[in-house]
């Protein structure tokens, strides 16, 4: 190959990668935006059909099921995306077989713990809810590995349409059931049907070989090697991201949990979009750039973070200045308490988004251990602040403790990323100073 041919090849590969990143990001953002629009619209309908306790009960149920899923996560999807053997049939079929076994394991554990959890929270209905919702794990265990393969290749158009289609089917069932039954079970039925639709579509509408049950020892060992820190990391991610609801459900009641979940969901509209991009686009992109030793990694990360932080601040400021009015406009008076909760957690997001904008970097670099250590520290700080806030100021203090987590955890994030030469004080310091100034202004007022 001549020098000119080599240069042409490199230019083509570079532009092909950029194109796939941009196309993948566009599909992910568009799909998630439609998903969030549908979620908000269905939420407005369902809050008028169902009582607040239904959302509190379902929130607790989902938190426990998410916890079981994340505490048993051995990184099957990330392994397919990152591992050199992620395209091999034997590797994929071993991963699929392991995924099915894990699905049945999660359901079994959910049924074993259901009675204890219901008694702990004093909510008898939690027991049958966990029995049925737990079956979702079995359905998801049969999802085709074509989902992960499409993610690895950054071919996200059909994947996005598949996820949207299955979500819409689940919503239709959910709203129809709520209209007829006016029961929390409507939320359960919709979730089960949506999961089944996604599983079925993953086998029928994505390119790739059909999965077969197979067990290759080498592939299994490779999955475990890749998955051991992912297992710890996902378990810690669950506690860091949703653990506060477990504490709230115990210290307060399911009504308050419903208000907090509503406010938290609104505040997470943009962060969840970025998490989708981080997981589907940035993680494989960071991994590719790292494997190739790309010198433009820092600038690529900087551009991503500036966009994420800027959009996060716009949304947070809207909620800070008009959160109470927004809740009053969207929901009936039963949900008014969600207004002040939304304002407080939006304040916390002004600094919290700075650490969050590094999402996907450590995974892409293969530094699962370091990611896990940062998450463990975040959990300790969050639960300490929440409990201290509750002891001094009750439910409002508990929410304030949650909101302050991002500020207290940021120094550790900055120190670690500076060791990787990836900390970006030129972005972070001005935003932190501005956030503190705004908070001081509000306190004086």
C-alpha cells in the first residue's frame, strides 16, 4: 500500500467514525426525546386515572427490581461491545445463554425476598407486585444479542425504532388497563407487554445471526473477567442513582415517594438522554479512541461535556425559577408537593452535572475498578447527607441532602481525572463559582 493509499484509508476511516458517532447521537437523542415526550404525556394521563400511592408502590417495586438486575449484572452487553471476540458466534451465544440463566435467577430472588420487603415497608401489596414484575427479568433474559451488536457497530437507527415501538405498545396497554381497572396493576401489565415486544422485535428486526444456547468455556471466562468490575460498578451505580428511594420509602411514606419520583423524573429528562448517548455512543467511541491512542481524546471529551453541561444548566434554571408553577400547571393539586422538591434537586444538578458529564470515560478506558471506587464514595456521601438532613430538617432536609451530593463528591472526581490528565478546570471552575453565587443569592432572598 502506497503512502497516498494509506492516507486515503485513514481519512475514510476517520470520517466514517465521525459519521457513525454523529448519526448514532442523532438517533439516540431523537429516540430518547420522543420516549420522554411519550413518558411525560402518559404520566399526565396516568396521574389522573390512578392514585398517588400507586406510583409510590410502583416506584419501590421498580427500584428493587432494578437493584436486583444491577447487583447481578456481569457486564454482558458492555463485554460484547468492548471485547475483541464480541463479534464471534460462540462468544455471543455463550453470552445469550448466561443472560437467560441470569433472568431466571433474578426472578427467583425477587420471589424469595418479596414477603420480607413488603413487611419491612409495611406495604402488603408489594409482595404480589414483586412476584409479577420480577418476571420481566425472565423476558429480558431472552433479548437477542443483536441489540448489543448493533450498539457495538454504532448502527442505532433500527435499534432506536425497535425500542420506541415496544415502548409505545407497552404504553397503550398501560393506559388502557388504567382506564378500565384504575389499579396499580395497569402499570405492571404495560411493563410486561413492553418487555415482551422488545424481546420479540430484537430477534425479528435486527441484522445478525440467530442466537442458540451454547456454552464455551473460554467465552464464559472472558465474560467473567470483563464483568467482575462491571458487576461491582453497576451495583454501585444503582445505589448511587436510585438508592435514595429505598431510604425515603423507609423513613417517609409512599405518598412522598411518589412526589419525589415525579420531580426526580422531570429533572432527569436531560440527564437520562445524556446517559443514553453515553451508553450507546460515547462508551464505544471512547473505547475506540483509547484503543487507537487518539491524541484528540481530550478535545473530543471537552466538546461533549460543554454541550451536556450547557443544556443541563438551561433545564435546571427553568426548574429553579418555575418548578412550582410547572407542577401546578401539569398536575392536579394532589401532586403540588413535587414543586418544591423539583426546585431543590434542580439546584443540586447545577454542580452534579459536572461530574455526570464525565460519564462513560472510565468504562471506555477499561478502568472499571476506579469507576467503582468513585461510585462507592458517592453512595457514602449521599446517604450520610440524606440521613443528616432528615434528622435536622425532616423531609425537606432529606431532599437537600440528596441535592448536595454532587457538590461534595466533585473534588474526588476532579482529583482522579486530573491523574488521567482529563480533568477540565477551564470548564468546571467557572460553572461551580456561578452555581455557588446563585445559591447565595437565593438564600439571601
